[in-house]
C-alpha cells in the first residue's frame, strides 16, 4: 500500500508540510484570536455606546416644547 502511495505523494512534499505545519498552525491560531479579540472589542464599544445612549434618552424640556410648536 505504502509503495503505491509513495509515487502519488512525493516525499519532499510530505517533509515540507511536516516542517511548515507548526508555523502555519500558529499563524492560523493567531489570526483567529485577533479576529475574536476584535469582535469582542466591537461588542464592548456597542455596549458602552448603548449605555450612554439610554441615559441620554430622557426627553428634555426643549424637545417636548419644539414638538408642541410643530403640531
């Protein structure tokens, strides 16, 4: 079986893959981590924004007056 596969996949390719795989795996892991971290930061930003926004939501006297003026 192995003899048949030997011609199919060149040994150099296997050696190359074996050599580069750890660094490739590390790069992939880091990319995923940074993506995840950015997503978390984005969520935090929205949470802070919404929090501030909700506090500002109390209608001020001015906005009520301007609404009655328009009507």
